[in-house]
C-alpha cells in the first residue's frame, strides 16, 4: 500500500510540474506576442471603418522587411491623428501587427 501511495504521489507531483511548465510556456508566448517593434514610414491609406492604417514602411528590425501593408490600430483614436502622406513613427506588436503607438513626424504636404 505504501508503494502505491508513493506512485500516486510521484504522479501527482509530475502532473503539477508539467502544469507549471505549460503555464510558464503559455505566459512566455503571450509576452512574446505582445513584444513591440519600432517602425517608421509614410501613411498611404486611412480606413477608419476597418480600424486600420496602410503604411509604406522601412524595415522593422527583428520583425519584417520594408513593404507597404495595412496595420490594425489600437486604440482606434490613433487613426484620427493620421492622414494620407504623413510621415510617421509607430510601435507595432509582433504577432498581430497592431499599432499601439503612433507619432506624426511630418504632416502630409498638400
């Protein structure tokens, strides 16, 4: 009986250790997903209804090469700051490509 109790205890400890490991990995993945990367470029489109900005950006170190693409924006109030042709700096999440911070460097030339 003592051996069986010891086996159950070891199994319970192993299960608890595995649960802790899985939680640590999940937390790490969440932190990685929320990592912010810094970019800069020119706004080529504003779609307030979709909650996005299209930006022709320079390479974003550690994330992607230079290209033109739409980015989701959160908070949506940032969209109202930007106009087509504005030169901008922004911080974007690495997993969802969501802009979290936006700074207008130079307004569009009319």
